């Protein structure tokens, strides 16, 4: 059985590695190929598929709404230096995968899970790897959980992944952003109605939050909001690493602990002073935390790549109650 870990911030190791070799890679999409970047790490290396978080997040982990921290690119480079290959991707309908579907909003969580399955098959064919690790960041952790039964999945790495029903996570985020109690009550009702499968006309949405619940987004939200990650992880019989930063203002340590309670066979790794975009933030100052989202010069937090690399290169579990990697 893999142990629960508490990983402190380690001194940065000097890694004898040159520039990371990167190459384009494709997987079949609905109407046109899905596209990504393969960071190579040598023959026989384990391979991690990085599943991006919510919204228009690109393969580097950036998005046009203001995130420019490139967390996925920096993670891929750090993993390659540690002997772990990775593939980071553009979601169907977005960026390099824009031609895969006509409307990037016409998706569900299960669509993204099917794409992850396609990526696993394409990566195995390209690299010869017997299986691929699914690393999901934030909402991408839900995709990893939904795709975990696919053939050729080694196991899961859940980074900053919610541990509560997604409707409840969204309500909590609204409370952090809105001070108007009547507006919060209306927003809660909107979330509950969409989670129940209802569609709400634009004219009936509370004005300040209407863009978040626009009719064209409600199909995807209806597929996401009822999901309970704790129930999902309880069904996983492959190795799981739950990786959570203690300065994350979007997903908290309590979420990671809830996931671990639901699947005690998982490994829990808490990274002090690491925020949601995997950068170091040394205080509770929210402005400083948010500033790290838009600073492309900040390095990846020490300990993140070490934790992932150590997990995916560890020998399979031998406990009868905790399964090892499945091909």
C-alpha cells in the first residue's frame, strides 16, 4: 500500500539535463485531430498525460482571461529532467484543437473523458509505453476520474482537484466573490437548477453572474455540477496521487483530505506555500497569490515535479487491498 506523504519544500536539485526535446502529437477528434505537445524523456520512460483545468485553458496552462503562469509547460519540462515524459494538450474546440468540433462550448465532461481515452491510445502507439498516467489539474482531475477505467491507464495524479460536489464548489467560489446576500441566494438557485438539468433563459439570470451561466454553457455545466469527486475516487482501483498546495485559494486542503478519506489507498501529498497554478506564495495575501497567476517568470514550485516523478516511477503496490498499475 502506498503511504500518505507530507512533502516539504525541498532544496532545488541541480539536474544534469539539457533542453527538453518537444514534438507535436495528435489524437483522433470528432471532426479533426486533437493536438498537443510531447515532452520526451528517453526510451522506456513513463508518460504522463496532463489534462487541463476549466475554461479556455491551453496546453501550457495559460488562458486569455489572465493566467500567464505556464504551469503545465513548466511541469512538463521539470518532469522530463526527472526522466518522465509528458503530453500536454489543447481541449477539443480550442487553440490547436479548434477544428475538432464547430462549437467549443458544445461539450460534456464525458466528451473530455473520451478524448482522454483517445489520447492514451495515441500516446501508447507513439511511445510504446504499456500505459499512461492521467494527471488532471483542477477540473482536469474530474476528467481523469471519469476516464480512469480506460484501457492503458496506469493510474491517476489529481492536482488541486475538488473533493466536493462541483455545485457546492461553485457556490463556495460565489461566496468568496460576492457580498450581496440576495444575489447569492439567487445564484445558488441557478446552480441548483442547472445541476438538476434545467435550462435557464439569459433574461432570467442574475445580471452580475450571467456570463458564468450563459445558455451556451449550461449543457457543460449540467454535466459537471452534479459530479461528486469523492464518490468517483472511491471507485478507483488504480494507484492515485492526490497533490495539493496549501496556499491554493480555489481548491483547499480540505478537498484533498476528502478525496483521501474516500480512497485511503491513495497517496496524499501536501505542498506548503504552493498555490493553484503551482507557484510559491509565502503569505495569506490574496493579491500576492493572484499576482502569481500572471507572472510567467515565476518558476514551478519546488516539490511538485519531484512528487509526481517519484510516484509514477515507484514500483507497483503489492498490498492485496490496493491495486497496482493496470495495462
